[in-house]
C-alpha cells in the first residue's frame, strides 16, 4: 500500500504521448500557493467535513460501498457521499478514463466550488494501468486536471482508501492541498492539454448534418 | 428587549436543531451497526459550507433561499419554548404558525426553481404535493384540539395538560396523536416520505444546485424546521414542559422515533405517499374529530 501526495514540483513527462509542448507551467510548487492565516483555521473544519462525489466509471467504484457502509464506515471521519458536484468537496476518479469521459470529468470538476480536491483512484489515472496502450483511454490524469492525492493499487482496498483520506486531511490541515489554486494559475497549460486530447474525439467523418 | 429575545430564540432553534441532527446521525449509524460521526458533526458541516464559495443562477435564487430560512425563523417567534415566549397575546397561536411554516417551503420552492435545474423542480414539486398530503390530516387533528381547548394557543393547550402523564393529549386522544405522528414523519421528510430528496433518483431534489453558502442556509433551515415541528407536536400532545431541558428531551424523543422509522423503511413513491396520507392518518384524525365532537 503506497500512498503518494501530489507531486510538489510538476515533472513533465516527456515519455507520455499525451504531453503537449509549448506552454509552460507558471507555478510548479505547491509551497507558493499554500493556505495561510484565516484559511488555516477554516481548513480545520474543511478537513473534518469532506463531502465526496465519486465519478464511477472504473472498477474502483466497487471498493466504495464497503468503505461507506458498516464495515469500514467512512462517515466517522465526516466523509459522506453527495449527489451533485455543486455540493461536493472531493472528486473521486475511480479508475480509468476514456477520452469521452475525461470531458465529463472536466465539466464536473469545474462545476465544483472552491475549495475542492481531486483524488485519483488506482493505477489507471496515474499511468494508464492495464489500458496503457489503448487508443481511447488517457494515461495520465495529472496532465488535464490537478490531482491532490493518488491512491495506488489495482484496486486499492478500503483500508488504503481510508488511509488516503487521512493523508489528504493532513495535507488540508497543513494548507498544502491546493490543487484548485494550481488549476487556476496554470489554466492555460491545462486547457491546452485538454484541447489537444479532446480534439481526438471529434468525428472523423463529417456528414454535414447539424445536430 | 424583545429583539434580543427573538435573536436568542432563533439561535436556540438553530443550535438545538443542529445538535439533534448530529445526535440523530450517530443514532442512525448505531442502528446500521456503524460507529458514526461525532455528534458535533453538523456544526462542522455548517461552518465548512459557509467557508466555501457558492454560485447563484439568479437573484431570485438568493432571495428564495433566504426567504426559506426566514419563514421558519419567523414561525419560531410564535413558538413557546418551555416557559419562554415572545408575544403574550399570541403565545403559540397554532393557526398563525401553520401559515408561517408554509412560507419557508414556498421560499425554498421559489429559490430552487430559479436555479433552473429540472431535478430541483421535480424535487420541490414532490415536496409541495406531499405537503398537501400531510397538512390536511394534521390540520384536522389541530381543529379537534382547538375544539377541546376552546383556544388556538399552544400555551393554553399545554396548561390544560398539566398534572402528570395521564393528562397528556397523547394518552387522552391516542388516535389524533398517531395521525399527528404520521404527519410529523412527512413534515421532517424522513423515510418513507423522502421522495423529494431521493439522492439516487433525482440527485437530492431541491438541493441539486445549492452550493457552499446556499447549502449552508438550507442546512440551517432544516435544523430550525426539525426544532419547530417537534416542538409543536410536543406542545400539542406531550404536555410541553415548564423546564426547557425536559422540553428539549421530549422533542428529541419524538425525533428519535421518527429516525427509527427512517432507518428501517424504504421509500414511498410520492403519489402513493399522498394516497397513504389521505387514507390512514386522515381516517384516524377524522375518527378523533368525531369522538371529540360527539
């Protein structure tokens, strides 16, 4: 069970075929964006009450019902499932993302209100997992959205999930879980990556019929 | 002076309501054999919600959400809380309270309809339809109590129940109490009458578009609503109390009964729920009215 906080300095993955050259990240260190003062006090309440929205396309969704219900009971940490992105603080991307569903995840993430955190679940959003050579599945979610925490494993067990939530809570308390600020600062960079990959979902054959 | 007293009333209703919600979550968790959140979880949730950014789709949305909370808090002004009350001449006028309570729902309806999300429109339509269901039996029960006490003041009804357990309206008019208890389940929006919330069907209904501070106001409204509705039933049937703590305890017992039913029930379709309300609580309340009048 290996847990890893989001990369402090954003190492550009040149080996990844999704990577686009041209625009540089403006702010690479999360220490520049750290919460201070009053925000640190509010962060205490934020970490104690995290409402999550799970984006269930992958197999990671299977691990969440036992995490939520009697056996592991994540509600004791104040974490509960929510129905819509407007109400949620956490977005869980539970597994692989096809290019089409990436678009929906981006919509969902942008609909959420600050402060918000994104958790990448399992190995698929990290490096593609078993879909590493698929033409429809993205390999690195971190190129399109700022990941605050990755929980590795295929799939992570409920213990690993709860351990991950606790790691995120520590990050929030220290004021270092600031992916949403990084997204705002580097929006141009993220947008360029998103556009480049989403262009691939455009139909090859244009029938000329306007829908 | 009366303004300060009113502020104390409003704050008490919210703080006690949130405490009830927190203890209720712990209680439900124990029924599910979970550990459950700490009982102060609701306070943390509210503070967190107010620390978030929020998005509004229309000025009517802001206005409606605030009107929802204001309607419930305005009703609290007429509520006798244990020995305390605001207005001597209207010490718990139940007719005014029933009118004012509706303002809260209508404000919520206006606010969430302005958000433009179809799910919230469906949710609030269900909530208002369900209100049609439970208000009628509840009003019939209230009419029979007004008939008995020759007064619409809660304080008079409480005074007439003085003198021990056997004088409570709960014991003297059991059919009416059961009908009111069923109506309370609908008022609180607990299962089996939570079709308006239904997170898995219509994505939490009225709350779909509420984010951050709006959701916080909605949370406070729900807390005040729990306080108000259990307090009304306590005054009507459980003999009220001249001690605030015993009054809160009676309210909390009512809330726990409601939560116990909630924890083991499935959800009614809302049209079935309305039919159910017009059949069983209605029959019980009409029977009670007949017994009282004849």
